[in-house]
C-alpha cells in the first residue's frame, strides 16, 4: 500500500510539472483578458475535459503507436527528453504564447490543451510510461495520477482570477521560471535514462 502511494505521488508530481501549470495559467490569462470570470471558469472546464480525453487516448493506444511506427522506448525517451528541455528553456526565458491565437472555444483544444498543457514532452512521457507498465495495478495508478494532475491544472485555471489576484503577474512569472528549471532536470533524467538503457 505504501509503495502504491509513493508511486502515485511520484507520477502525479512528474505529470503536474510536465503540464507547466503556471505557464498554462499565464497563457490562459493573456488569452482571456477580456472575458468575465464566469466565462473563464466555463473555458477552464472545457480545457480540462479536452486534456483528459487526449491523455486517455494516448495512454490506451501508446503501445500500438510504438509498434506501428517501429521505434523503441529508449529512442522515444531521448526524443521526448530533448523536446522537454526545449520547453524548459522557453519557460525560463519567459517566452509567452501568442494571445491572438484565438478566442473562447477556438482556443480550448489549440493552443491551450495542445500544445501548452499537453505538449510534446507530456505526450512523449505518456507514450513512454504507458509502454513501460505491464501490471493492471500500475496502469490504474498511472492513469489515476495522470487524471489527478490534469484536474489539478484545471483547478488552477478555474481559479485563475483568484490566483492572479494573489500572485499577480510577477508571481506567476517567477513560478513559470521555477517550473522551467524543474522540467529541465526531468528532461536530463529522461535523456540519461534512455542513453543508459540503449548502451546496455
């Protein structure tokens, strides 16, 4: 039981930071600056649902994607780690998503769900981990942790107005940079693990 809880927490933390919640919050606020608080909450619910569907599809069919494309888990891990590192660099540098990308429902799937929350690194990690786990217990825990992380990001977006009032723009920027540093460490670990397994 204790090992299951530790496994769940580890996976949850990993996916939570992979989804770059404070960067997503910053982009969400910039794209919904003229919307009312009720419109923001409605949009946050749609985004959360959209990300859950995308993650579920990737989780269920990850193994088949590897099989049909003909790539190994280690090569994908290295590629995903490289993409994650690029994402981390953009967060640390403070690059923002174009606020003119769309309005209301047009921005639910693209760009807020994909690629801001479920970006290349998140998608890559889901594919790698879904291919690695074999037991039913691990699959259930992995899926539960993934959905919990998605819901946590959704809650942050749902409470975006309140979070903005508390942290203000400067606070969100600081949290985004911290997220970028953590993602850079995760990216390095993914690449090193992939190279180590490949050399074996």
